C-alpha cells in the first residue's frame, strides 16, 4: 500500500513517501517523476496509485515541468502526463482536479480554501522560494475566489536544517532579498558553510503573506532513506539515478 503523510488541511491531500509502488532498483518503489530514467509505464502506475488513494481519477492528476522558478499555472483544462507546463505551482477551482508536485528534498507546499473550493500546490526549492513562488501561488488562489484568511498551507517532508549545508552564494541570495532572513542560517561544520532552514524559511514567507494557517510535517527527507528519495543523499553518495516522491491535493467533485 502507498504511504501518505497528511496535515490538517480541509480537503483530500497527501505527502506520499517512496513506499507502495511498482518501480525497482534506485527508483523503488513509488517513484512518480516522469523526467528520470524509470520505466514510464511503471511511473504512471505509481501516480495512479497515489491519485486513487485520495479518491481522484488518474486522468485528473496534473503535474508540472518544474523549473525552480516563480511561475504559477491556473488550470483551465487538463493535459497529458509529462506534458505539464513549465512552472512551479498550479491552482485550480475545478472540482475533480488533483494537483501534484514531485520532490526529492525541496519543499512541497499544498494549499486550500475549502469554502471557496480553491486548491494550490507549489514546489519550493530555495531558488523558487526566494523568487516568490509561494506568494505568487497565494495571489493566484485569491484571483479565483480564495480569501487570504481562509487559506491553509502545509509544508511537507523536505530537507531539514541539520541536513542542509549550503555555501555563501545561497546565503547571499537569500539575504539580498531580506537581510533579516539571516535567522534561517546556522553556522556549518566547515568554514564559509551554513545550515539553511528551508521549511522554516518557507513557513515564514507563507505567514508574512497573511494566510490563515501554516502547518509543518517536521520530516527530514535526507534522514529517512527507507521512506524518502533525497537529491542531497544521492549527491553525497556520488551520484546515480534517483526517484521523486509525489505530493497531491484534490478538489472533490
């Protein structure tokens, strides 16, 4: 069976782990990324399992071609798996849609205004977060009827501060946006290295945008190899193929 972590969001959703799929080897087992080297037929089975776990039709599961930017797509009509637009977030008010994000250390963020019937899903790596992907997602939700004070957001499993050593270039990019964000960095174990709190940073950006609530999973993808794919873990091991977990929020209908 698939394994999904949920938060107190008012609509069907799940931050799925790597468990409960049909892929094998380095992609074992619920790999849901269509951009890697896994068998596309197996990936579609995995994505179908995740959609079904939330009561969503597999053909209404909509993913993106993620590019670490701040573009948001408002869904007007669906697309075929693998043909998603280049963007890092999507919003929808169409009953039956299920919005998907794939990650392997970046922060998956799911958002909902159940009263308005508006959902959002965002891929927040550090570049996208600094560039404003979360605020852009919220603005796109408000544009189709959501209200700030009713939007609830949940930040799913991602790399935690104790696992995320970064260089001065990343820290500089964050501080150029807001010097006060130095609070999200702790000294690293090496000179000119820092430990970056990605979920804390994303949570602060969401809260500053004025939404109703922000929830955290508190789970470190690098630390739990049996449950999560991790880009940083793969890099530290010398490279090779990697899978991605999926996070989904659905609007019933």
